[in-house]
C-alpha cells in the first residue's frame, strides 16, 4: 500500500477538519466559503493537468491538509466531477464535468453554427481551425479542430487570447464593439515576442487595415514561427459575433497569405454568419 493509500484509509475515519458544533455562525460561513473555494481550485487543477495527480501533490499544490483534500476529492468522485484510478489511486477530471462543459459551449449559438465549417476548413487547408468570441469582454476560444500536420497548433477551448497581438484579437478590434480598442489602450501592451505590436498608433493602423481588407494575420506576435489567419463572423444583425481562423507554421501561413487561403477562411466565416441569420452587407 503506498503513502497516499494509507493516507486515504486514515482520512476516511479521522475528523481533523470536521466543523465544530459550537462554532459561531460567522466562522461557519467563512469555513464554508473556504471549502467551496478549495473545491473550485481543485477542479481547475485537475482540468489543467495533462495526467492524473496524486493526493499528496494536490494537497501540497493547494495548501490543504491531506484529510481535507481527500474529502473534497471524494465528494467530486462521488458526484462524477473527478475519477480515481483504481490502480494508482491518482485523480483526474471526471466525465460529468466534460459533459457540463460541452452543454455550456452549446449555449453559444456560434459554436453549433461553426462546428461543421471548422471541420471542413481543416479538411480543405490541413491547418488547425479555431473559433473565438468576446465573452464578458474577454476574447475566448470557443472551439478548436486540430489540423493534419505533424506538429499540433492551437489552444484549448476556454483559453483567453490577447486582443493586441493575435489575429483573432485584431479581428475583434476591427469589427467588434466600438471603443474596444480605446479600452485596450488604456493600459500598456505586453510584448509577447519581438514582433508583438505594442505601439498604440501602430496597432490602430493595423486594426484599420484589417477593417478594410476583412481579415487579419499576426505572424510571430504571440509565438515565434506561428501564424494565424482570421476573419469575422457576423450575427443576424450584421454585428460582430466572433472570428474563425486557421493556425499553423509561418512557413505555410505567410504574413501575406495566399489568395486561396484567404478565400477559404473568409468564405467559411460568411457561411457561419449565414447560419447565424446574417443576410446582408457588413455593418
């Protein structure tokens, strides 16, 4: 029996972190809030990990006792939000959380409208295809289809993208809510690479160009050697709903992409927009 297994056995019977019956109501409220926070942090930790985690590692990372960590994990396992490997006793994210995440994604109408187009765009170009939208004012990846290249490019759905140095972001600045760029420029711009645009005047010129041409690239601005080609998606009012893009190595997606690739991406954006009810000229 390993250390975590022995700890699990002890934790099942100990009462180290049990609430005191004589605790004041305010103290109980604080304890309950701390427990909720710990559970949420635990879910985030499991979701971000590429492999199952041991109880000891989870407790240490979150600053919890093993007893409290075990109880929280046990509750997550019981309700399907986490699973424990029967051989290693390590923990990973559960299928229920995946199902809930998928249900939430479907609430964004653009995801359902774009899913087939993303796959078709990937099949036509060989590149990874992604979809983004402004969610609560934050540029967020909503969906991603991996490409057919040896090296995988892309980010996970739910990831946030920088507005000032991503092709998705430049499209959002060009076609999104008025004043978005002014809000962005209210703080210094972070230089992700030597190619990142951090000069406000230069960014405004780039955004104006994107608005004129109807698409954007951001070669090496987030990661050296990687480029993205993005185009805007519009809703039934003709307003900005998000952006669709392909991402890949700069040697295949140039700073000035081929006309055929531009057409493939912009046509996909138009088809998604049609699925959302857009039927007129861009606003």
